[in-house]
C-alpha cells in the first residue's frame, strides 16, 4: 500500500492522460436511470463532479457538449491538474473547475452535485480512499442524483492479478514507472515465448493479458497493471459497502451486461436456477462471464429502482444508433435479420417495423430521434408495405426498441448534442475538440464519443476556432502539412512544395469538413 504522496508522484511522473469516457456522460447516465424508473436531474443545467479526473479530458469534452452545465474535477496529481487547467484557460472553457486536492480533504465547501463520476479510481486507491469515494457520493449527491463508479471485480480479476503480481515482483527493484513498464512488457513477452505449446491454458492466459496490454500507453499500463494499489472485490461485497453509505445499486452503464429478464430470456432462464433475487443474479452473471470490470450507477437508498426497463420511459428519451451503417439491413417483415451495429453488437429480429426503425437511426447517425418521431418515420417507411397501425403496434415497437437498447445496437440519451450537420462560412469545432486534435488525444465528438480522425482531419479540426474562412483554412492547412511532411508523393517522399500541396488539398477541403460534420464535431 502507498502513501498518498507516493501515489500522487506516480501520476506526476507518468500521467494517466486526458481521455473522455462515453458511458460517463450525464446524458447517458440519466437515460439509464430513467429506463430503470428514476427521475434524475435535468442534464442541460446539471452540476457534475468527477473524482480522480486526471487532466480533466473527460470533463472538458462534456463541458462543450453541455454548455449550460457546471463541472468540477478533483485530482491529487498537481501535474495533471496543471495540464488540464492550462488547456481550459488557453481555450477559454469557463464551465469547468479543476481542483488540485486530496479526496480525503474534500469537504462541504465543494457543494452538491447531480452527477458524481469516479472512473478508474475506486479500485486503484488505498481502501480508506475508496471508502471516501462512497462517502462523497452519499454526502454530495442531490436527492435524485446519480453516481457512476467503475471498479475491478472477481472472478475475472483473479486471472489478471496472477499476471500483475509476477510482473510487479520482477520490477520490484526499480522506482521508475517507465522502467517498470518496459521490464513488465519484456517479461510478459519472454514468459509467453518460454511457455509450453499453444494449447497450454497458462500460455493462453498470458497471451490474453498481452493482447490487452499491448494497446495500452505506458501511462495506462503502469496505472492499470502495476499501480501499487489495486483492490478488486466481489460484487456482493461492493453492495454491502454502498449500503453502509446509504446508497443503492441502480444498474450498469452498459445495459448489455445486465441480466434484464424479459429482454434477455435465455440468460434469465439460466440465472433462475441460482436465484430469483435481481441483485444476486447480477453476482451470478459475474460468475458466468468471469467478469473483471463493472461500470455501475448508484443512487440514494429509498428511491424506487425498477429491475426491468419501463417501456413508457422511452417517451422522455432520445434514441441514437451506435454509429452509422452504410448498408441498409433487410427490413422485410417476417424475414429473420441480424441487425449489427458498426461496433459489432447485434440483434436478431423478423419484426419489419423494428428493423425499419433501427435502420432509420443507423442511416441518420449522428442525428437522434424521439420515440414518437421514430415511430412515425418507421410507419411512413413501411406504410407502402401495408403494415397495420395502432396501439398494439406502437407497444410492440416500444418493446423492440428496449430490446435494441439492451442489445446496445442503439443507445438512449436525455440531451440533444449541439452539433451542426452543415459546416458554416467560418466552420467551428468546440474548444475540447481542438485541444484533443492538437495534443494527439483521441478526439471526442459532441455525443461524447471518441472517434478516429486521420492526420489531415486533425490539423483542420485544430484550426476550427470559427475565425477562419475556407481560404484561410486552406492556407493554414497547407503550411501545417508541409511542416509536418504529412503528404507523400508518388516516390514515397514527402511533398514539400506548398503549391503542390494546395493543388491536392484545395479540392478536398469541403469533403474533409463534411466528414468532420458527419461525425458530430462541428458547432454553429
Ligand atoms: C487511474 S487514474 C484515472 C483517471 C481518470 N478518471 C481516467 O479514468 O482516465 C486515477 C486518478 O485518481 C487520482 N487519485 C488517486 N488518489 C487520489 C486522491 N486521494 N485524491 C484525489 N485524486 C486521487 C490519481 O491522481 C489519478 O489521476
């Protein structure tokens, strides 16, 4: 176990970074809370607190997507807070305060919050700090507020822990986080090479851990795997801890991982053999899936949480596809079709109206729709095929949409992201987008979704402060591309002549801006 000074210094030495996390957006947390029967605070004007906010990347991106809300972040690492503050100041982001503070010292002066987030912190701090996180939830949440906490769980973490313990032991003689990470990566590689053949279970475990870690930056590797504090727990233990703080479990940020009986009948049948209690079922799902990570929503005890999504709650929500599909699915009624989201989730159905509604959302992404508007659009699209209309039909679509939400091919939100689909005369991207594009972080759009953006798109995004017209944008783009040698000629060497670069990029500028607008990066 570490002192808090030691812990701060590991994050000062090797910062965790400034990534945004889609699931933590209050507009998504509120939607899940509504689906499960709660009345969470309105997000457009809410107050959000993030505990262990690192460089504030998550909050800065949220601040642009909810300009009328206020955000406070707390972190022990002075270096990370200084980085975040400098970025916010440079870009004039006024609705975020980043505080260099120990969670143990946060008191009433920080105020009350509608949403409190703790992503990647609870399991990676000493037990008294983890307990403090729950204390802060219970003392600083407004009465209908929602807390989000992610944490490592057993049984899945037993496997990961075995590998972590060996890698940590191997690096025990060095204090430098960078050296520990380098040694850990090399050790894992060596162990894999020396393990027996591919069929050996142990080798498969090592390979799985290597697959997970190879995409991690050194900062993430150190803090996820080698951080001195890492305390996974069983879900049932976690339930006991939150109850002691007057809190209750609402559900998961990802509906797909929840045992939602009616919407997941096969799983429910299996779980019924173990227990009829919904929370015990959650524990058994962890057993069945060897779960290692949870992203849980909590609220005050006493509020009535429903264990099944309520179809009527769809009326208060906006529906959004999980990305754009270029190929329309087969929407013929009665023909079984598997609808697949671009990120690989699926739902199989033969319901023509549901398929049409989902197809509309996939085509329209990043636009969202209310349930009623979607119902009307789907009815119009299928009307020619003679689909009857009526109360039962609408109820059937509600159920179908809930299934699509619990399969996570669609998502529900409670706010309208303020993006524009058509770039203006002087196109503009929010400050957080420009910062991320400039510093090389994954770029988070106005739906709070990180999107892969190629190099030229990043250069353009970084310039979109709303002051440049297209001629000026092109000149600045050409200068950057020449400086960074981003364009390759036919012989594979960089094109350095500005005139040639201008000739190539000029005709493409509108298409580049169009792609950025299509990905919900631009504002009015
Ligand atoms: C693994 S990082 C997660 C950062 C960020 N939430 C994310 O997921 O990207 C944990 C963060 O918690 C902060 N932290 C740890 N102990 C803390 C404490 N006692 N008070 C405030 N922040 C703390 C660390 O400085 C670090 O930035």
